[in-house]
C-alpha cells in the first residue's frame, strides 16, 4: 500500500494520530522536501518521532524516480509524507496515477494546509478566488501571469491567496553549467519582497488590478508557535520585516465583510487608517462587474 | 486558554497528535455539533477516545451562549472541537473575538477540512473560485443567490466547490409554533438533490451559468474509508445514488487541465463521453472573458 500522509504545518505532532500510526508501520518513509518545510521539525526530529528512517525526496526523485518510491509497494507499506496536505498547493496526483497503473492501492491521510489554515487570519475561505504563486524575480525574468488572475479575482470582489516562492536545493547557473552538484542555501520569499514584486508589476502593467493602497494581510509562520498576522497596504507591507519563514500573503477583495474586518483590526497599526484604505479599495471595482448578457434581460 | 481544535473529517484518530494531547488536558470539552458531523465517530466514541466528557454545542449555545463556553477559560483550559478545521467552511471568529475581549488567550490547532481535502478528487485547489452553499429548497423558499457566484467563477474558468445543506436539531414549523422542543431527524443533502436543485434554478434563470451537460464531480464521504468520487454531467448526477452522507459537489470550470482530467477519468462511466462533455463545456465561456478596459489599451 502507498500512503500519502499530510504532516500539517509546523510541529512533528501536527501529524494526525491515524497518520502517525500509519507511518510507524511502513517499511519505507519518504518526505517530500522541495515544495515546503515543516517549520518546527527537521529530518532528525521526525526520524526520532516516528522511529523510522526518513528518506528526503527531492524534485528529481518524485518527478522522475517515482518507480523507486513505489518499488514493491504492492506487497509492503510505503509512506510518502507531504508538508501540509497531499493535495494542497502542490498536488501529487501523478504519483497516485502511477501507483494505480502498477496496481498499488493508495490511501490518503489528509491534514491542514496553507490552503485552508489561512482562514486563521479572519478572512472567510469561501470568499477566496483562485490562488496564485509568486516566484523570485531575477534581473531578466519577471513573469507576471499572476497579474490577470488577481485582476479576475478582484473584479468579482474575491480575496487572493498568494503563495510565495521557496528555493531549496537549487544550483547557481555557473555550477549547473559546470555540472557541479553544489547547491545554494535555501531561500524563502518574505513579505517585503513579495509586495515589492507585486508593486513592480503593477507599475509595468498599469491596469490597476491593485494599487499601492490595496489592503493585504501578511501571514507569517502559519500554525507555528510564532505565527503572526499583519494587515496593511501593499506599500506598507513592502517595508515590513516579516521575520523567519514561511510566509504567505493575502490580498483583499472588495466583498470583505464587517466581521472579517473586525477580526483584521487586531493586526493593524492604525484602525481608522486601515478602514479608510479598505473603503477606498472597495470602490475600486464597484459597481459589481457582472451584468447579465443583454439577450437575457427580457426574462 | 481556549483551544479551537480541528477534528478532521472522519475518524476519531483524524485529530492531530498535538490536538489530542491538548484535549486530554482540558477541563471542559465542547463539540460544535450543528454544521458538520464526524463520519466514523460519535459523542460516545470521542469521549472514550479522549477520556473526557464531551459537551455537544448546538447553534444556540455557540451563537448566544459563548460566555458559558468561555467561563473561567482565563484560568483553566477549555477545548472547542470543530469537525474539519476551526476556520474552514464555518468559521468561529466570533468566539475568538469574544475570548480576546475577555483577555482569554486562544490557540488554534488546525486540521484538514473539506475546503482543502476536496483536492483528493484530482482537481487543483488553486483553480477553485469562491465556494457556495446550497440549502434544502422548500415549496416556497428556493434561494438562488449562489447562481451569480457560479456564473462569476465559470466566466473566468474556475471550479466551484458546492457545500450541501445539513439540518440537525431542526424543529418543524408546527412544533416551533407550539413551542414544542421536538426535533426532526437530521437531514444531509445528497448529490441527486443538489443537482436537481441546481437544474431547477438554471431552468428558472436561463442565463446558462451552467447547463445540464456541465461536468461535475460528486464527492461522497470524503476522507472516510468508504470515500467515493463520481464524475458526470449535472443531469447524470441528478439521478446518482450517492449513498450515506456526507456529500459535496464540485462543478468544473473551463480551465480544467489535462492532468486534472486524467485523474477524473478514474471516476467516470464512459471516458470518451465525459471528455466530449468537458470539451463542449470549455467552449461555453470561451474566449476568455477578461478584456482590459479600453482606457488602458494604449499602454
């Protein structure tokens, strides 16, 4: 059997009881180690917690070496551990499909992921639109396909969850060219970088999907003991020191409710000022964008 | 301290290890018992699992009796258990705000909820738009405010998660009028009812937010041992026997990827036929709806 087990967000004890019982009985345990990290645990603490060796699975092993992971899994139990939920921000459907092709039964043990735990900032999950990802810009590579998605979400008043880039086990271009297996230190995008990149793209596109006064929520170390939320405008948060990783950003949509706002006030420096920015932003895409097509107006 | 603890979706052992350790040390343990149920556990199994009495908290207690829940919580540990995640489909921000007013520290222990575990159907979470809820229609009450939201999601190509009504501890109008505290048996909306109601509203509105051929995924008993997915058109699923509760429905958006489709094929009766309906539906809102406003075209 192949078990895909979600680990939750922070502590080794964020695994579910059923997940832990499962991992303990598996003969091989892989940890997906390239799209996220467990904030308050590492390979060693997990190994001692599970009483099992933990094999770090990098992108290459998961994407091209899945038959190694699945080896003999029809006869023995293999666990594939994923920070958050196995079907969260990064889904592992390809591994499941490959297992099914090999007639290996699969069981999923779910857990919290940033995709649902972000509700802890007080914004209602059902008011979120599509999720976007922001990668580290380089001098020559500043992809902005996320911009249209934010525009689409905000036109209909929805909040946008913005996942921030993580670079683990990356090679420099020089080392890659020379075939040297030397890896750069891991990098985790912080809130200030994310907001600056967003502002840079708005400056280039000038379509006002958002402005420097658009209200956002900085979500830092979600689910960990040092979890912190900070609400402010994009400009304010572009100068915010968000501390240790991981971080996530939420951009508000016009449909924000009073109850959501009431909750956010806990995380602002100046309530009246933040409220003013929210009210201003609510006018940005108002009146509501959806108008029924003319041919239906006669009904 | 007030702990809000997510229980996950199905088994008593779907609680996290940290959640279980927390519940075991609390002097009072409440279970929010009106917006969802744990599919493979009840009050008694939870009580024996935790070694603690579990107090069922109905809507009235949570919404108007929160000070009873919070009584003395500055000095002792109180757990408030929520099926899924405390900030999932139903958020408990009001309880948290009330606790903060009373200077009671609050800690959240997250877990999987339908809002992220639905990714197990193979559709990518980041492609979902706003979530809608569908209530049981009566002869005289058929609210259709969800319809515009589906329209908005589908115009920009996004999937829609449709949460289905649950009625627990409801009184009949007669019993309510006579002040008799007699409650109706619990009702959980099934897939066929949900699809029929959706079709009924489309027939009334005739704006083609969706059609009877729009592809959907029926999600039954998510996260439980008898979990089942079924993909088909709205019309097909309006005659589908989805079995025991709980159920959730997903309506596909035009942006569906090949990898998502590949996964869904596991759940269809006839792959070619389903593929044809998907391709037909992809044309429904094409070309992409978003066009930059004219004043910006000159950039």
